[in-house]
């Protein structure tokens, strides 16, 4: 089987897994408790369909990941105030939050000390796919 065929199989399996997860989650919570008019729906589509909103939403997710990770790591004693400050410094920019939250999702809170050390030494890098690595997850609009 060629590499391209293997990549397609990996992507297909990943898509099946994402479909299974969506089914396991069950129905989404209602966005609003009342019926909306056509005009209101058009406004919402214009707002939520805008690329700027998508960037805003991703940044909010990154912020929440960082909050949860740092609170858990600190409460569980895996990191001290100095290292929390180093990570918070990295979280001061949109790009910094994106890089940091991805590292946090990929690591356990037990590794918070090492993660902070990488930030302090300037060694924290943007994660890039390596040739031959499995496909990266991509958000697929529903």
C-alpha cells in the first residue's frame, strides 16, 4: 500500500472516530431557549460565520486550556509561582497562547515544570508535523 493510500486510510479512520465522538456526545445544547426570526438567524449567521469570530473563538478555547492546565498543575503541586509566571508571560500574545495551549493539550500537568522551563529558556517551539508523522487533526465545519 502506497503512502498516499495509507494517509487516506488514516484520515478516513480519524473521520470515523470524529463521527463516533459526535454521536457519543449526543445532541448539542440549545443555543437559545426561544424561537428566532429569519432576520435574527441571518444576523447570527453573519456574526458566527465570520472569520474574525472563528479566530476569537479559537483564542477563547486557547485561554480556557491554559487556565485549566495552570490551575490543575498549581493546585496539584507540579509547578510553583515562578514557573506559572513564565507560562503566563508566554500567554500574553495570541500566537503565544496558541503554541502554549497546544503544548498543554499534548502534555500532562505532571510535565508543567518542564514546559515552564522550556518557556523560560526560550526553547518552546511551534509544533510542526514531521515527515511521515500521522495526519494532523483539522476542524471540519458541520
